[in-house]
C-alpha cells in the first residue's frame, strides 16, 4: 500500500532560525496537503499542492511539490514560538481522489 | 458552531466492552472520514463516507469496527469487544468532495475522542 515518510521526526531550532521538513511518497501522488497539529490539538489544514513542481507561499511558509509528484517540502523562514507543533504531509494517490495517507510528522520545537 | 464536533471527548472503557463515538461534520461537507492517531504517529485512515455511502474502508480495520452515516449527516463509529490496542485518539474529519482534484478540499478535523481501554 501507499506509504508516506517524513524526515526529520524531530527538529529543535532557536527562534529566528529556518526549518525544513521533507515528505516522500512510495507512489505518485495526485496532490499533497500539509497540516499543522499543535500540542494537544487536532490537525489543521494549511495548504494543498496539485501541480508538478508547484511552489506556494503563506507568509513565512514555503511549500514545494516535486517534479515527479512523489515528494514535497515545507520550509519555514525565521521561526517563531507560534510555529511550535507537528507538521504532517498527507498524500492522495493518483487514481484515487478520496482518502489521504498521512506521514508520521515532524515535531518542531522552537527555543526562545 | 461551524466546526466538526465529536462526542465524547474522552472515553475510558474496560476491555471487552463496546463503545460508540459520534461525529457531526460541517453541514455543507458531503465527505466524512474517520482516522485513528496514536502518540507520535500521523493519523491512520479508517473509513470514508460520501453522503450516506461508505465508499472505502481500511484493510487494516478489524471486523470489530463499524461505521455508519445513516442520513448523510452525522456519523457513528462503533468498536465492539474493545482491546487494549484500540486505545488511541479517534479523529473525524469532513470535506467538500467532487471529481475536480484541483479544487481545495482540505479536511476539517474535529477535536477527537480519546479512547482508553483498561
């Protein structure tokens, strides 16, 4: 079955440093979504990428979808304490427009 | 309230007992999903409804698990003869749905039901 892997599993950064998490799928994806889960909270939708090579920005967050549509990344510039949480990618396999398969997430800690 | 509601928030049950959880999705959303999440892991897909039809069910899902969405609105997830391995956060999510994969169909998750089997 489809597998979605994320690295790193944990990342500690000093406030103001940049952060990147990487997502790789075992199969080609029709699209990929990113979610943020704060400690004790539930996943919250951030963005969806659909096109090969697509890049989208939300303020300090930059999302990329690989050319082969099998990998993606999330980059946060100049992290803030409010960025703390676990970031999940979730891929929808080509041919299926229904369920998302979530990665195991990258837990970000920002030290003040 | 325009979010996804789940009830109860917490459930402690003895091994072997049956439990039922409820999810009220966003009213405009025709798709409803159940996921399970354990500590340090991403949400794991359980099942999916489009309106009242259950269209997908994880192959990993035991026969002890059943879900319904009788009128295409709220949904229930029942676990029969609970086991300690069923302890997890059970998340419900809803989204719009359709054939256009270019549309923004992000999931809206509820706060979850935390199940502890003792």
